[in-house]
């Protein structure tokens, strides 16, 4: 599984060197895609490969992740993430686009749409609640802080990840780990993100703000998700005026990874309307 047709590019945005992937023709309708916490732009490969003949797809490694710089000091606020998206759009000369995000990326997409509605044609928010106040629970924060470990091989990384992604195929898990592996000077591998990204992530509570979103919005939830409950997803759909809710059976939190064909079908139908 490869990023067929994608080009890796870089841009200096907000004082950091950002890495992003670019699929499709420049004159096609643009989609900007935001990955989740501790992930990377290549996590969108399957979706982007499928839609690149119809859309221009731009997937960025967000600050502190993948091949993008780690900010110093290590600030990871909703405003900063949103400003990074704005800077990329301006760098590319894109004034209107569809914005798709998963998990942390979905929260950043919601925050961006609230702050810069004039840029967003359509919004897809995948498996994240509007409020992430649970992150401030010390037990939850400890789980995020202590996940970065070292591994002897890619196979060991894949085996370790199976518990984290119980609904994903071995192929999808291996693809995610292969592109999230960073080799240390010791020769061992670790995940390619700054440990400060989960430690210092400080997302806004968007519970009240999402009601300001006016563009067509698709809220996607994994039927087996332990991050976005059915009640929270419905509350978001009720709060956003022009929204619809889709639940993907058999998917956990990482919906595009767990059920890629079903995710593609739901998003395609939404974009076609």
C-alpha cells in the first residue's frame, strides 16, 4: 500500500517547516486532511488514493508529528493548529476547501471552521467530541504521556499496535506503523512524533462554539468507538445546523483505518450532495 500519485512537499509556515502530501490535479476541488494525535499524513493514503482522480487532496503532518518540525516552546493549542491550516491554505492559494479530520485532527478542523468559516466549503469530523475535558483527568493524561516506547523492529511495533487497533486489518496496522517509525541512534525504533504533543495538547472546549458552524457537516462515529459516544455524536449533530451523522458499524476510534471502504463510501456520498 503506497501513496500512489502523492508528492511530499514542504512549506515554512508559522516559523516551522511543515511536511505535507499532495494528490490529484491542482485544478480539482481541494480537500485538506488532518490526522489524529500521534499519527501522520500517510494515514490518509487509502482514502486519498481512491479519490485523487476527482479531488486534490492535501494531507499535512501537523506540528510535532511525522516529518514536520517540533515547536519550541512546545505549544499545542487549538488556535495554533488552526493557524497552521490557515497558513497552508494561504501558501497554496486555496480560498475554499473541504476540511476532513480524525480525532485530534477533527477537533482542529472544528476549531478552524468556527474561527475561519469563510474558508470551509464542507466539513467532515471523524470520531471526536466537541469537548475534550477528559484530557485533563490525570489518569487520561498519563496514558497519553507514557505511550512512546522503543522497539527492536517494525514487526514488534505492529504486534504492539494490535491491541490499540483491534478492528483494523494487519495490512492497515503495518502501513500506519511503517510510516510512523523513526530510527534512533541506537538502531531501535520509536514513533515519529514529539512526546510533548500528547503531553502539552491543550484543546479548546468547543461545546458552545460548534453551533456557529453553518457549512454542510458530516459527523462520523465508529460504532465501537470508546472516544465518541453515540449520545455525544448525536448532541453534535443537533448543535450544528446543517449536519448529518453517520455511524460505521464494526469500526473503533480510527474509522478510516478500521473500515476504509465504508468510510470512503460515506464521505463520497456526502461530498456528492
